[in-house]
């Protein structure tokens, strides 16, 4: 998170950290076997109130070595349109990446993406597809179809904020994923305002945001893949290599915001 957010939300961060520490202190001694997975920010010998994890429920699961359940919620690029198979969609790749990074911890990433949906479509199935699954984390990819389907920016913001609060009230962490960069969205009037809205909602609610548009530009600029390799034949959705890079960035973002890794590369804010 940015320095400004650390200033705006000090009380929330302190309370979150103290609550998580309290939960850890009442755990059976058997969980000490997982001490090597304990996030640095929760090290009880060097407890730093200035570095609260942004994903406390994820941090707790990692700290005690418990199964971690994630719901990937969104539209077509969560469903995996453009990928050669469901196994190459970003949620499936994310599950593999997190299991590797967490040394075999039981991680399940449930794909709840449905192509073509805008914010109201997703809110209509929020309880059934997200909250009822009782995950520790929701990665919500949103804002891509709304400008294409004429949703007002004001309504998008209000509905998104309301949904995030519902998810958090259910005891679930949230990460937002902004719309992709692609020629079709770039040519759609007002599309960039929805990307910016996702970022500003993240700032306002202290929710991490995976800046997918910036990531995609960076992959091409750094030579990780060409623009042609990045997109599927429809020119709108990513192809396999793009989804693989997105999963890698999402895994890094989750672990950073859970406090379990330190990296100089900022993939989320």
C-alpha cells in the first residue's frame, strides 16, 4: 500500500493486526510446526504495528498451515475465454503457483467467472457463488464489460463498494483486479474511467488492486511476450502466456499483501 494509505488507515491496521495476533495466540502448540510459514509481519518477537497485513484472513491460514480457499470472481477473463483450455485460465494457474510458493499448502482456487457479465450480473450471484463458498479471499475482476454495456460510472462505483462491504462483513478478504488493456476497450469511450474507478475504490476501502493494464503494458515493454502473443485471436482476451503471467503476478500480490513475502516489485497497490 502507498504511504498515504498507511497514514489514512493507522487505526484500522492496528486493530486488524491485534485481532490476528490474538487469534494466533490461542492456537494449540501443534501449529508451531508451521512456524516457517509465519508471515514476517506477524513475528511475535518483532511485532511491527506499522506493517499490518492487508489480507488478514489469508495471513492467518498461511501462518497456521491451514487450507486456503480463494474464489476468483469475475467475467470472461476470469472464466478463461481466450485460453486453450480451462487449465490455462488464470485461476487454475494461480492455484498451481500458490501451492508451489507456499511449499505444498492446500490451496484451492475456485473459478467463478462468467463471460459478458457486468457489475449487476455479478452482484446477483454474489451470495451463491462467492459468500456461500466460505473462502478466505475473493479476487474480484471487474469493470471490463460495464462500459461496453452502458453501465453508468456512478452506479458501478456504488454497487462495487456495497458488494465489497458485504464480502468483508462475511469475514472474507478482497483483492480487486482492474480491466485489461486491449484495443477494444481503449477505443470504447469512458472505458479508462472504470479502470480508474477500480483503483480509487481500492484506495478508499484499503483494498489491494492488481493493476492488470499496467502489468500487460510492462510485459510487452520488457520483452516477456509480444502484443500478438499476449492476446487471443479475438483481440480482447488474453492467451495462455498472458494468463500465466497474470497468475504469477496475482500470486506475488497475494503473498505481499498477506505479509508473507517482501519483494521490491510492486504488482499491486
